């Protein structure tokens, strides 16, 4: 209605959780959505976030990001944050990346602002444009054409590298190889 470009559209179930991806639903990999209560749709434009009730499509709540923060929405994702202290507790949130490189977290479906983080430099236009989010609160963006940066908004999911190098044979020193070839 306010003619700003739409960035994202997501359907929420009766509990305010995003409907599962079609592949996850077809393979029984996702929790079944709440079909007892009315669904809603979350529409994120460059200027505001708005939740409409379904099937009437009447406005439930909205947050005008441009009016409050003076920025524009670039990327949006619905994320599940698991508690680091309690295994059985989790919350769904809306993560929003702005043109200033800030990350904003909002409750869904209430759209109350929770936290704001400075994540990407506002001059890094390609980093902001290339940013993607995972479903568990991590994100990736390009810092050069061949390198990417990884970050986490979750206290439980850390960004520490967990890798190892497996060698097929022991390493030889450069001097040993030189004398063998000579």
C-alpha cells in the first residue's frame, strides 16, 4: 500500500512460526504447523514490517523501520534461537539486515524490537548484498570475491572453526625432498 519494494513474504502458523519448507514437509523433517488457530502473513518491504491475519488479510501489527531507525531493509529471515542454558527452550525471531549493515531482531508475530547489532560496515555494499542467513542464527557474507565472513547471532551456535587436517602420509621437509630429487 505504501509502494515500497517488497523484500520478503512469509506465512506464519497459529503459533507465529514460519511454515516449513516444502521439501522438509514432504520428507517429514519439520514439525507440523499449528492448524487450529488462524494463520498470518508477514510482509517485509524496504521501509516496514507488517503482519496480516489470514484469510481476511486485515493488518494485525506493523513496525516502520525507516521511520524509527532511518534505514532500509535489505534481507529478512525467520530464525529459530535455541537456549544455551535450557535444551528444551527456543524462540522464533525475525532477523533483519539493513542498508547500514545493522542486524535487528524482532519478536514474531508481535514485531517488538529485541536487539540491534552492528554487523557489516555500511560502506561494504557487496557484503550487505551477498549476506545470507541460516535457520539457526548464523550468517555469511562476502568480504572479497573469494572470501566470506561467518557470524552468529545465537548464544548457542558459535562460529568457532571445527575442522581437522588428515594426512595420507607423513610430511617431508623441503630439504629432504630436495636431496632425494638431486
